C-alpha cells in the first residue's frame, strides 16, 4: 500500500502494523507537537459498501463512549475524524513497547509478571464495565506492554477478524450477546497463553476451535508447561473462568485476576526429580495432606510415650526417697543412760534390773550447753549430792 502523507491534520511518518480489521500509523500532531498512533479501517478487506458504512458508524459510536473512560490500564483515545483518502480514523496516545503477542514470540512470561499483568488489565476492564462498556476483543494483540504497565488498546472497537475464535466466549459465538463475563473469558484465554506459550483452545479450523470454546475443554496449564506444575490451585482458576455458563465464572474480571494472582503466589511445590505422568491434582493434594497428618500423629504419639516414661521414672525415684532405712533406729528406740552421781561406781548402775530400766521412758533432752546441769532421772533426784567443800 502507498503510505499517505497526511491523515486529517496529522503528518504520517510510518506504518506501525496492521491487524484483522485495521492499520496503525505513527504520526505527528503539528498542533500539539506530539507523536500519536492513528488507526484506520483496512481498505483491502473489501466489505460491501453498505456493510462498510454500518461498521464505520458502529466504530464511531463505540469510540465516543470509550473516549469518556480514563484509566492507566487503557490506551487513551485523543481524536476521531474522516479523511478523504482513508475514511474513518481514530487517534490514540502513542504507547512505547511491544504487544503481548510480540512478547510471546520469545516464549511464555514468568508467573509473577503474568499475575501483575492480569491484575492491571482486570482493573481497567472492571472500570469500563462499571460504565456499561464492554471491550469484546481482549487478546494478546490488543495488550500493550508499556514501561509504565500493561494497557488495553482498541477498547470498544469490537470488530472480529476472520481468524479462529480462540478468545471469544461461548455466549458470543451463540449470538447471545456479550457482557462483562465475556471479557473475563477472553482475559482468561489471554493470560493462559501468556503463562503457557500456547492457546487454551488451539487449532486453525474455526469450527473445531469453536467446539472447544463451547465446551470449555482445555488442557490444564500445569500439564502444559513444566514450570507451572508447582502451583496447586492454578488449574481450578482457569477451569472456572472457562466455564461455558457465564454464571459459573468469577463474578468479575477483578475477581478472576485476584484468583489467578493468588494461585501464582500460593502453595508451591518444587520438584527435584524428573516428574512422572501427570495425575489428578486433587488426588495428589489429598495424598500429601494425608501424609502430613500421619507424620503429625506419629510425632504426638511419640511425645506422649516419652512423657509417660519420664513420669514413671520420677514416681519411682520419689518412692525410694521416702522409704525409711531398715538399718537405722529412730530416736525413740535409743536407750537413755542417766549420768552417774559423783562417787558412784559403774557396777552399781549396770546391776540395775533390765526391766526397770526399759520401763522408765526418759524423753530426750537437747544437748547440754556450757553452764547447764545435766538432767537426772527420778532415782537420782532423791539422793543427796556430794558435800560442798570450800577451797
């Protein structure tokens, strides 16, 4: 095609690219002295004249509605007009950076980056849905990876191309209309591809792809990309977002993105050995919980056994400490021998009847201290002591 010199008041510099229904040019606004991106309808599609007029009018109406939105996750629409050479044109802010489709040529994105992109795009979509607007064509080609964050382009310009409908919700294929949950389905398909590097509903035949979309049948992402096998809740998030019934999906795009980001930041298992065949994630998770519970129960039982053994050992030691020594006599069994009076012979004391001695129980007295008279029994108390002789 011949590059136009001007489109409206804008000076065309080069062709940036083209999609299913339009071409994008880099141009300069001489009035505001800034670069912009201009999108025009492709003239080589050759739609019937009346159909072309109807399409242009619908794009005008939706562009006017989209121009009322202001969100950092949306590419801003600056201007719109008609040119004699190219017809209807739309002027957008110029976003520096590749599209998600161009990034995917290098391979799948990392889990953390996909989580951030999903949250940013979902916030922009939910903002638009609150204003009653639906994007209709969320796909990698319409996601710009800008230095300031991801942005959605072509908002409100829901013109489908002739390629397989890999990002179109089942209700849209069934001509039941589109809504916020249709955008959620398309966002989920876009994030699936960003994570795995392949489409959720692959194929080149439109009929075969549509059959997959209508049933929501897709390969679980953990079985597609080995790096995702450790994220346990990931498959369940996409299974819900791809439900053929909109009522079974997440209640909003933000809810889907929150679930996806949570699954990409939640419980993760690192596989050190080469994994075997992929089994049911639910069965694997159940077995892991059962093993953990069994280990915990074994630890509790072992602790109780050790504590019981220690308690029995302590009780035996206390019992042996309290048992009296059979080889020792108590104080009450001691025989108390009273002191002999002065001048008495030991033989007199020892000749006393054993029965008389044992029958008289003399209580023990504390040890005599200096200057105290020792205690005497009753027999000694009646006898006079030795005469006192002055020196």
